């Protein structure tokens, strides 16, 4: 019990330190007023587009590394980084880079949890999710894939819960890689649509113009449709 408390304290302090360092360097470059302005988004869109066009591979690699760090150790979740990925790279490259980065980061988080948080996770969640154990034993990869598709659990916890079932790292990585594609693609598409709206409008567009833009409302419809499907699948998957 004492060791568990020390691990929790160490992880909490490390996470807090990393976040504080990031915020310090970020806000030393930009003010909150700048970040919230439309001109900031428009000007940086042009700047990022120039960098991307001059060296797509290097920028993709940097964004991939940042996406991995976003998940581990920053414990970020998929939607914000997917929107940024779509904004910077567009639908297809954005989806590829974000999905790969999230999958690698999630796998690192799973490995970390398996080594350092196993007892804590078992103590807190084993009774609640024990009904999934037999499902995972039947077909580890298939049920991991379904587990990723249906979601319904906060991303960080979703990455760590398979620790309960001792799943293979290979199965964990590839099921994550495939399972998160639908949701990430839709979020990336929205980010890509926002980038096109900013490119086409020198002034702040009206909310209705944003919502009824094909690059926004089509992926939004798909996103809500995906939510309905996953709710149905979730009730089946988590049924005891």
C-alpha cells in the first residue's frame, strides 16, 4: 500500500511538472489574447501550410512525435489532436499520422501501466470489468478491436484497462490502430473543414456558415451516426 501511494505521488508530480514546463514555454511565446483571435488562426494556418509544403515528411514526423507525447506522458485524448491534425495536414495524411501516433502513444501507456500500475488498476477496476475477461480469452484481438470501436470509457482509462487481461502488446497495438480509425477520421475531417473555412474567409465567419459548410456538416452527421452505432454496440459488448 505504501509503495502504491509513492507511485501515485511520483506519477502525479511528474505529470504536473511536464504540464507546467509545457505551459511556461508555450505562453512565453504567445499570449492568451493572441491564441483566441481569428487573425492568429488565419496567420498561423498560412505559416503551417508553407512549412508543410516545403517539407511534408519532416513536419509529419514532428507531429507524429508530438501526438505520441500527447498520449504518453501527457495523458491527452484523441479529439483535440485529431482536429489539429486535420487542420494542418488535411483528411488523409492527418488521419494516418494521428491514428499512428495515438496507437503508439497508447501502447506506451499500456506498457507503462503493465509495469507500474497493474495492482492499482486491478484493485480499482477488476470487479467492475471482470465480465470482459472471458470475452478477451476467447479471441483477444477481436474483442480488443470491438473494445476500441465501442469506446464508452475515457480514453486514458481505455488505454489502461487491458492491463487487467494481460493482452499481448502486438494485439493491443493493431486493434487500437484499426479500431480508432472511424472516430479519428471524422474528427480529422472536421479539422480539415475548419482549415478550408479559415482559408476562404478573411473575416470571422458566422456560426451558421461554419455549421452548414459541407466540410463540417457531413463529418458531423457521420460523427453522430457513429455515436448511435457505438451506443448500440456498447450495450451488447458490456452486457454481462
